[in-house]
C-alpha cells in the first residue's frame, strides 16, 4: 500500500508497506524496521530492545506496529522500555506507520518499530 505524501518531515517518512517490507524515505526495507527522526534500521522484534532503549532520549513516544493485527506486547519488552521512560503505543503496523507520519509531520519526537504485515 502507498501512503499519501506529506512534506515538512524532520525525519524519514514511511512511504509505503506490503507483505514483508516497508518503504522508508524512498528505501525499501525487508522485514521489521525501527524509524526515528534521526534514522532507520532493521528491527528483529520484541527480543531486540537495544536500539529502542538507545533512542529513549531522542523520542517521547514509541509506536509499536505488531504486524497485520493488534497484539499485546510481551511483559519483558514493555518493562524494559518503560524503565527508560518511553511511552509505548501498540497497534497494528499499518495504523502505526500512518500515526508516526502524522506526528512526525507535526514536528513531534516520535519513533516507530514495525513488524511486517
């Protein structure tokens, strides 16, 4: 699916997604992805908390895209990220990507970690 283009981003927007991939700032990423205003990197899932914890000082809220459907976050994952002061918002990956884009376009300090659909 292609997302509508929004300008005035202070970081890389999520341009689109499909089965097993995300397009971020014009680059296709296979699998999961972690996006903040300062950059993009691959993300392997709920056991991969290190890059999310490192970004805690740069973002105020982190959207967690749980794939095609909304899912509960594992307790250990939630605890590790809340311990460093991150507000977590879990939802399915498509609405997480859209919400990230909207808040990023408003200049908010947001990040999104997305599992593929």
